[in-house]
C-alpha cells in the first residue's frame, strides 16, 4: 500500500489525456482502480473496512511540463520550509509557476496552472507522477542524471596526503572540503546517499593506486572534519587489492539541462517544446507568475511585476524567453522597456479600467515587452467590465533556446 497526500497527482498505466489528484491523506491499495475519466469526476477506492471512499479527481492534462529537476528542487523546498499543500493551496512540486512565494490560493483548476510532472514510466501500481516514478528519476541524483549533461565536474581537491583508509572511507589532511561543501554549517557535508542536508550536491571521489595505473570511483556519502584531517566516506567497498595513495574529490556542476513543455489541443494532438538551460536557477522568485496580457496577433505584451518581487526585477533580457503561463507558449524577447506604473500602460491600450471587476494591479512596476513573433493565443485581454480572463507570464533566467518538437498526433499516442 502506498501513502498519498492531498494534492498528489498520478497518471494511469495506460495512455489517456487525464491525470488524477488525490483528495485525502491516506494509503491506496496495491491495485490500480478503474479510473473514471470524465473531467472533474471522482474515482473511488475500497478502504480497509471494504467501504468505497472518494480518492482521485480526474483533470484534463491540457498544459504541462515534464520537469524532473524542477520537481525535485520544489520538493526539497517544501521539506526545508515544512510547507504542507492542500487541495486549495500550491503544491510547488506539481505546479510550474506560483502566484506568491508563500503559496496562496492556487488549486488544480486555476487557469494559470501548468501541471509539473516528475516523469517516469508505468509502475506496478499507478504510473506514479509523484512517489513511484521510474527508478532513474526517483531521487534528485536520478533527475540530474536524466536531465543534465554528464561531463561537468569541478575538482575540489587532488591530493597525495593520505593518512589512513578502510574499504569505505579514506582520511586525508584537511583540504577545506567541509568548509566549502557544508551548506547548513553543521560541520559535516552529508550527500545524497546519506540523505543529508547537502543531498543536492553530487560528489564523487577517485582513488588511485600507488603506480597511478589503476583507479576506483565512488560516490561520496559524507565528509567529516577533525582538527587537521577530513574523513571521506562512501557506501560500497573498494577492491581489496587497492591501496590508494592519491585522492581526487569532485562535485557535479549542473550546467546544461532541459525540461519538456507540452500543450494538448482539443483534437488530441500534443505540441511540445524542449526548453534548454545553462545553469538553471531554482530560486522560487524565478517561478513567480506576473500578471500579463497576451493578445493573439500582437507582438507586444504588458507585464505587471508580481508584488512578491519587492524592489527586484524579473530576469527579463533581450534574447531571453517568457512563457504565457495560461497557454504554455514560449516567446523570445527582442526588446523591453521597464515602466514605473504598468497600470497606466494598460489604460493606454484598453482605455479607462476603473469599472473592471476585479481590478488589475495598480501602482505596480512592469515592462512593455516586444516579442520575436506575434502571440499565438490570447490571455488576460479585457473584453468586459466583469471577470476579465487571467493572464500571466513566467520569466525564467538561463534559457538557451526553445526547440519546437514534432507534434504527436492522436493515433501516435
């Protein structure tokens, strides 16, 4: 039986255009239920007393990203901050973009929401979008291995100053490894294999034989420091024939990475973009959704900065990209001009906005952005005095390029 929390999402083990959101905190039986695929319908499960109970609500997967790295980073954020999502507040793992840093009202039906899947394959229960993903993506290291180019390692030390060793550890003269890698200042660097605070860091040690002709690589689990030495530990024994005399410690640098953005049309066709990053930032502020107004056929967008940015500015730059957070479409920025009051710019376009309910943000900074191509869809366009459709923009730094992929047609899925 698998424990699920409210707001967890899964997809079925057979292809369809639905995902299912957990409605309660409870364990699910081992057998996949007979899914009710009607939009917003609830699939029941049988509880231990043999009684049916509501368990999963079906939603159409229209806009989504496959983002193992982002999912893992947001899961770590939720753990560190002890943030508990519910059906009415943001689950940062499963949502790409956020209305506020703290969360706020942001449920699965929000028109802003782009669903974030962790990625994986069909498992022995439900194909787990969350907790049961394919083994290669069930950890931060697995996500890194799947989504980051593997040849970016930085040497932290390369030394012959070996003091002692065992089959699972080696002691060297102090090389300031803990001082460099200890993220929470507890005097120990505890990496992914040990489930420690520094599990975001992938660290390896290479041990060389005395003649330099043979070597063994191990993934470091922990580094401890004494007054004059540091003890490097790993989990798998080294061969008995190896007497290491040289030690090189390296950490992995997540430089080039990717995620997949997808839009499912009413016809069933799926259009996908491959988003590539250089040194992708996972700062929560960079996933803030900024009120924005995309108009089909227009190549100019007015963005109002999210108040949670404070006095900072989003990562707008010429040649960068912004995402229409309602339609999951990505556009290259060719120019932009920051303004002190973006509300006035909206009035220049739409006229007097005082009668609108709800009101657009007032007295907020923003930008007028010129796109490389005209917007393909509209969002946030005021056409009446009540309930203007929401529109938003995501502005992520570090995007190298956005590559459109060949669409998948319904009969190919």
